[in-house]
C-alpha cells in the first residue's frame, strides 16, 4: 500500500479533480502550507473525475475519521494522512465516495472513472499499423470519439474500403467516412449464340376410293374417308351421271363399260428442314440479358360471371419462338461464368383444344438451363435435344377391307416419322464499344433509300460542345454514393403496356376481355 501511494503522489501533477465551489475541496500537486480550507457546516456533494490507472489527492480541512467507497471495483480510496485522501481509478465506471470528519459532517463525491487515454491511443496505433501493412500507399486516418472509431481518407476501391472497415471494427463501432476512387466502367460481354434445328420427316400414304356412275343402275362411292373421294352426281335435266374429282391423287382408273372407277393414293415423301438463328446479345458484367425471336398468340381464360350475368372471357398472350436468357459474370480468375437458358418453342395445332369456341394450340418446347465457365472466346455446344415421333393412321372399308389379300385394296394407311435435333452453340466474348468518331458499320442496300426531305442532317449535331458534353467524373466519391450507384435499376417493362392520358382509357398489350352470354363463344374480334 505504501508503494502504491508513493507512485500516485509522484504522478499527481498530471491529475484532475472536479469540485463544487461550496465543497471546500481541491486537488493539486501538493497540499498548500497555508490557506486551510474552511470546515463545512453541513453535508456537501462534489464531483470527482479520474482516469483508469491514475490518481487524485483530496486535501481536507479536518481530519477524516472514516472512508467508504460504494463500488471498490471502479475506484479505491487510501488515507495518506488524516487530512489527505488518495483516490485511484481502476476500471471505467461510476461510484460514490463518502468521508466523515471529526465534526461529524459528511462529504459525498460522485466519482467518475474514465477510460485510460493510453489504452485508447495504443489500440488506435495498432489499427493504424495494420492499415499501413494491409493497404500500403493509401491515405487513411483513424480517430476515436465517444467510443466510436472514425475512418477518413481515400481508398482505391470498395474492397479496400471493406478491409479497412473490418480492421477498424476490431476496437469498436466504425463510422465509415472514406472516399473511393471512381472505378472504370464495367466490362461488357457479347454472347454469340447459334441455334441449329435439323428436322427429318418421312411420310408414307396408301389408300383407295371406289365409285360407280351407273353400275347396276347405282350411283355412289365407297371410301375409307381418309382421302378426298370423288363425288358422282347427275346433272339437272340429264340422265347421264358426272363425277367431280377434287384430287386425282397419283393413280386414277375408270372403266366406261362397267361405269366403275377408282382413285388410288400411293405417296412417299421425305423432307429435310434446317432452321438457323444467330442472335448476338450484349450484357454488362453480372447483369441479365434476354433475346426472343418469335411472337405471341392469344388464348382465352374463363373468368367469373360479369355484371351482365354472362361469362367473361379474358384473352391472354403467350410467347413462343427462339428465346435466350443469360447472366455473364467475370470471375477473379479472368474466366466468364455463364448462366444460360436457351429455349426453342413452336405452336402445335395437332394437339389443340377448344375453349369457348377458341382453338388453343399446344406448345412444343425444348429448353436447357445450365451454368458453365469459359475463357474469353471459348465455346460450348448443347446437343442431343432429340424429338423422335412416329404416327400411323389406319382406316378401311367395312367388310371389304377384311377380305384376305383383296382387302388391302380397301384400306388406307398413313405413316409419318419425324426426327428433330436441336443444337445450341454459345460463345462469350469481352468486348469494348466502338470509339467515338470511328467509322460505324453500315448495311449495303440493293437500292438507295428515299432521299431526305429536310436540309438538316438527321444526325445533327455531330460536334461536341460544352453544352452537349457531360461533365468529367470526379476522381473520388464517398463510399455510400458509389454503393448507391451500383444498386439494380428499376426492371425494364417489356410487356408492351401503355396508358392513354387523354380520356383516362388504357390499352393493354397483355390481356383483353370480352363479355358473352353463357354458351356463346367469343372470337378475337370481340375484345
């Protein structure tokens, strides 16, 4: 205890003691030899402030008989002499010191123990040292105020800002006031896609239609119904019969002596169709882009009954065709990670259904969704999207078609084989825009276009002036402003909807409605 008291007295010149004027107490480096403090006539309250690891001396007018500290974890009080009390700060916090003197009076001290500035400065210096090691050459300043750590200065990118904030957060709550150098524009990625669809079709048709123009005084025909049969008729005012042929097909035979004829179809076809689409779509790094070459078809959707009591038919629109959705991202390795979803769809009226009088076709879809990683200019292929189909239709004339051997002449067969394969080739490339003032690629038209009807060029103005030139970007901007500029923009509206401001009406490209009575169909013209 004596050793600690001696150390405290040695450093007493650097200490501070706050007191009320009526308290009759003060703190100083040594007690004055003269000017004793007048004894208080009643209890008094004083404020005392001391830092952790430091001490303050209280000089009293009367000897102290008893000392009490409320919470000894924050501060301790030691009697150096009957008229001097040494208060030591231990831990940041607040407590109470009560003194009793020989006259019975009490003096109360509200003791506030502040954090040691040495500890704070040591922690700040450690943070500054780590910032210099991790972010060399960057202007960074660190300060502390009321328990918060303030970061100021300029860093070269957001990654440096995040690392500086992480280092400073090790000693307290960080207020990031850093500026960031304005980064260059994001790279742009061009995606070259080639869709190749090879369709192989084989079809075989075989059938017969038999007709009579008077055999056995009978006029008529027998057909399997699959192919258009001839129609024998008797013209008005004549006893002779006539035959109308809508399609003579491949073989036609007629025996005038028997007034008996037949049409035979024996066709075999082969087809090879190659459909190509080569879209080139541009996208920013990490942003989504899409492409669609096709169209939309309307289909009805039945709604609840309207105010007129009839059913409400809503026309919705469905897209189809060649579609491409992708998101390119440049990785730290310099590769391009690509999320790509190519799709080819077409209308299939052979599987159509009817809803309220509308023929709603089915949709044949071949879709792929994958994620790959490529170097700039590398390509990948998606193949094996096969669609193999075989349809066979068989019809015959009753009884005649069941006769052995001869029954084959009274049967109709149609067999169709379809083989389709879709191949998708994808190539991402990092590209740059055409420099300002460079020659632009232009199309060569077979014939000259209409001459301009104005003497002012449509591309005016070409020259850049102060009025039509953007201001140069600042070298640095605050971190929060840069982060705000990187937020996703409002999604682009591509549904074709638009509003008319004149009469309050609106036009919707996505849906149309029509009211119709129950059981009555509504066509597209009733929108």
